[in-house]
């Protein structure tokens, strides 16, 4: 039973990346799932999450309009399409499943985390 995040890399500002989070050993669509990132020297920050209860997707204000989270239930995979990347997006990105996706103080949060995926490094640099 695991989550595996992939798709990170190094890009220039303005570039794009698509992260994937593949679940194995369980059905990810049964759980709320989100992306969380941690930049060097900073606390973890919720980036986006999908709620299974109403199908809503929530985003941090810092990524709205640039990032899109989606889900492919047939592949048991969620994606994070990241466009117009900026230096401040540099971080290790993790996916996680949990009991609830909700927004608190403008930040999408996965409550009651069941599983963390191994992170993938995203570096935005000129």
C-alpha cells in the first residue's frame, strides 16, 4: 500500500511540469487526496486537494490560476499540472491521502492523513 509521486525536475521560470501521484494497493478515489510542498527552511504548505464528498478541488492562493489538480480513477492516479512556474514554487512536493480535504485560512489541508507519498523535487531557476 503506497503512494508514489513523480514528475519533478528543474525548469526555468515560466515553464511547466506535471506531477503524478500513483496509488497502489488501495483505491485512491475512495479518499480525499492532496498535494503538499515544503521549501528549504520553510514549513509544509498545502497546495491543492480534492474532496470526494462533493468533487471540489481547492488551491492555495499562491498557485490559483497556475496549477490544476486532476484525478484519473482508471489509473488510480492524481496529477498536478503546474504552469507559469516561479522561483517560489521550488520545493519538494508530496501527495497524501486522508479523511478530509478542506480549506483553513486559505490553505487547502488534508486532515487525518492516512498515507504520504515519497516526495518529488521541483526546482525553478534561471
